[in-house]
C-alpha cells in the first residue's frame, strides 16, 4: 500500500474521536493543538477529557457509538478498545466518505497519523504505513536531537519576510543559498544568541545586498572529557556546521569523527611548540583570521572551555576584534570523572562544598591557600599533572588535612581504559607510583572520595583503604 502524505488544516473544523480513555485523550490533544473542534463520543470520559468537556473545550456525546455522531465532521478517529465499535465507526465513516483512522489498525484506516516533531512552523511527519510504528517513533527521537531548536524561529522569521525575499532574489538557486545561509550564518547565530530583533535586522540587511560574503563567527565549544557520547547536542550541531575546527591535542578521534566531513581540522598539538604564550597568541590569530575570511570556526576544547581552558582569554580577543561568537559548555573533567568513578561531589553526611582547582604550572599557592584547600568536609577536585602527586598530599597534610582522608585518583576518566585508585591521603604518592598512574588524571580529596570503593561502576577500581571510621 502506498500512502499519499498530506498536512490537514483542521482549524475550526469538527472532528470526531470515539473513545474516552488514555489513547483517545492523546488524539484529542493533538487535534486541539491543530485547532480542530473536537467531539468525543464515549459512555464515559477519563478525568482529563471530562474536565475539557466541563470547560466546553470539547463536545461530549454520551453513550455507545451512533452513526449520526459523524454528521458534519471532516475526520473521525476510532480509539476504543472494543473491536466491533471501532469497526462500526470505520464502516459508517467510509460510507459517508469521511476519512477515518482506527488506532493501531492499518487495515481499517483510511488515513494514518504519522509520528511527528515540531520546530515552530516546521513539522516533520514520519510514517511506516502502519507496518512499523515503533521504527517511525525511533527515527523521530533521533531527528529530535539533530534538528536545531533555532529552525522553528528561523522558519517563522523567513515566513514573515517571504515576499521581500522573493522580490530581492527572483532566482530560485540564489533564494535557496540565501535560506541555507540563514540557518548557518549570522542570522541563525543571532537566534541562538536569543537576540531575535538583531536576527531580523541582519536578515533585512542581507536582503539589501544579497550574495555578499557572510560574516564568519566562532563557537567556543567544550568537547567533554573524551567519551564522544558526552558531547552536548549543541556541540554536535556546531561540529556539523563547522568550516574550520581548531582543536587541542587531547581531543580524540572519536569526538572528531562527529565533525562535518569536509571541515578543515587544525590540530594545535602539532601546530605549536612549548612556549605557552606564543601558542595562545597563535590560537587567537588563527581564530580571527578564519572568522574574518567568513568561515564558521569551532574552537574545540577538552572538558568545558571556561574551566582551566583559557576560553575566557580567547573570548576577550574575539570581542576586542568584533568577531561574533557563541559559547557551548562541555562536561568538565571533575564532573565527568566523579560520575564515572562513583564519587558524589557533595553528600549530606560528608561534604557541603566543592573546590575546583589546579596545581598546573605551579601557580605558587600560599600557606593561606593551602589551609583553605585542606579544610574538612569539603571536596577538592584537582586538575593536575601527575608529577604533582608527591607534593599535593604533603602540602594538604601539612596544612591540616588528616592523613587518613580518602582520595580517589581517576586516570583517563570516561575512557574504557579508565582506572580509579582510591586510598588514604598519606599513601597517595606510593600507591600512584606502584600502579604507574599516568596523565591525564584528576584527583579528588575528601570524605566523599572513599565512596568510590563502594560506588565505582565503570572501568577498573583499585581500592587500597584501611577501614575508615567516617565512611560507612
Ligand atoms: N578544560 C578542561 C580542563 C583542562 S586542564 C576541563 O574542563 O575538563 C587539563 C587537566 O584536566 C588534566 O591535567 C587532568 O587533570 C584533567 N583531565 C582532563 N580530562 C581528563 C580525563 N579524561 N581524565 C582525567 N583527568 C582529566
């Protein structure tokens, strides 16, 4: 059977739903959303439908199905759990040439209701012709993540200016390019920046000079800790839109696999040397250069761009040079490693605060800093090089942390090769050496870290605890 797809305008048109249960209620909701005048026929209505009938939002025909309920309706849906009633509705509707759908009965249905998703004025409808509705629903769920929420607003905006666009761009090819640029260019960015008036102004500006080069932009994107499935939906969309991706050495192939095939990848691990300031300046220049050439640049950083990622400096540079940008957060290593190691960062019994800090590049912490870091009942998440695994526990204990405080050291967090090492703070250097812990690794110190030995669920967990009083 081959179906002819169509979108029906039901605004103000009477439609009959036979049935008063949960299935009928779902159909009624969809029909009301489309503005239909809904009549519901059933001996009894469930609570929600009864309320709608009471409010006058729907009309209730009480009792068993009678053919004259069909008088004057455009469509009918049979949604009862009695097969003979559904069959009667189908038969009577058919005889009157009224399109009828019998829920979950493709044979008796003259029309099918597709799985659908909406973005403002845009509707996508999927049908398997009644053969595999589950597959249609799965496909819908997948599309849900791929379709930018901005699309709906863009469709509304383009719809409002449809005549002006057609007048400015009589050539259909040029018009198609203009619409593509709307989604991916500055107008789409302004929508994602929640600045609809600017989006409209940019669209009108673009119409004055169609075909002119689009301004480029930069998305500063957090790639998360390594597991590509921990990329945010927004990050994936940005990767799919990118012309150029400027990424750190630590970004793995699994994440880069999600990028648009013809995007230019620039690996900073290869492109630059050891001098950190020269490197950072080179990155700034690269971003500005590509954006000025009208490209969509993604600056892809491990974890979150604003947590020990120098994302702030990059943004300041972009702002100073008038380049449009957006920032997409990522799952930072502390949150990812905690989740994947079974270390709850706060806990009603053990810890009420969390400190994210770093000992990278020897920031020269003062005694006062160390005393604050060594406080009890707080969780310390340390972004660090493994070379500091000797000095950090020593300083913490010197400034007041008890030697038996638990630690959890997470190596290669979220990767299948992840290892969690947990034990007492005073044993940390020896244990880390014994197990050959390598970068990247993140250290948790605090009462909660001991919970890893009970709660760890991913990869390998090496537990070297003495029985501890404070962790049950
Ligand atoms: N912006 C990043 C942090 C960059 S600093 C973020 O938000 O996560 C680099 C440090 O992060 C590493 O030295 C290490 O301590 C930590 N780190 C990053 N990824 C990690 C991972 N997968 N497992 C363990 N530690 C990690």
